[in-house]
C-alpha cells in the first residue's frame, strides 16, 4: 500500500486500487487530491505488472464534488489554476493504458462525476446518487464528459436543473453499466476485475486503445487503428495460444459446460 496524501494505492497482483481517502470531507476534491491522483496514476503507469485499476472511495460518499472551502480568500488566478489541476487529474485517469473501473458506493457530485466518467465504466450500488450542479453554484463544469456518456439533451437537463438522479435512472441512461445491491458492490467489481485479468494483458490494452482512439475519429480511420493493433498482436504476442484457448472454451460451451 502507498499513501499519496489524500489518495491511497493498493496493489495486489495485477490489480491496483486507487482509493479516495478524505472521508472526513466526504472525499471532496481539493488541490492536493488533484495532485495525488496524478501522482498515483503515474506510479501505476510505471508499474508494468498492473493490468487493471479500480477507482473507489472510503466512507459512504464517493465524492461530494469540489472542496469549496479551499477557495476562501483566493483570487481568480488561483481558481483557474485549481480548475486546471482538476482537469489534469481527470486526464490522468482517462489516459491510463489499462482498464479502470469506477466503483461508486454512494453520492457522487460534480467533480466526483468527472472522475468516475474518466474511468472506462461505472459500477454502482443502489445507494449511489448522481448530481451535476455546477451552474446552480454559479460556475461551469461537467459539460464535456457528461454529454459524451449520456447525450447532449440529457446532459443539459441535469446540468441546468442540478437535480439529484438516483442509481436506477443513471443505469437506464447508460451512465452506470452495472447496478447492484450495496452489499454486493465490492464482490461484483472483484468478479469483473478477475474476468478481465484472465484475458491476455496486451489484447486488453490494445482493445482499450482502439475503442478510445476510434471514438475520436471516423470509421475508416478507426478500422486502420484496429488493423495496426492486430498487426502488433501478431508480432508481439502468442496469438496461436489465444486461438487454442478460444477453441477450447467454445468446445466446453457447446457441451453444456460452463465456459
């Protein structure tokens, strides 16, 4: 375990857990947490053994949003610097080369949503709630990632009203990909992580790269990105062993045995 001030990193085998660790402040995002997140994901990037990250939080609240207390007495230049630091933290999560699962156990507000949406997908408990109240607070935020996940109209409605959205609605509109009972959250995420870690690491890394890069371009360019990834796999991996494993799995499934 490594402690980066407001963030704890736990590494077990190929899995790393990045844990928001300000429960006394409901894990509100402050400048130190922004910097600690960047440092944590830089450490993970330098660790060639890590193949998956779970982003989670201590306590009952995933993240109560930006820590507004730290802005008391600050000028406009400081506030802009602080906002840029937050975007660096979100980008550090999004740029992680291996899968990142956001495990959301409770309320999530503003900056907490930015962090969770920077992960590859969100697994949440029924106790989770989602709120993006930036315009209600007289500021601007969550205007880019949110619309890309749930669509422009839904993003506008949530941002304009600042209403609290429950976990069921978040699941229905695609913000959450798996929704489970609170007591099942940790186990569900662990099962998903174990299944992902069973796959060849390079294939998962390249799949993430292809989906992310392809989503920023047209179909023809996306196919070119995928073909380049396939070429790399054929060059750098034991692809024949993968074909054999797939054939064995199909055979077991055809016979009625669990894959």
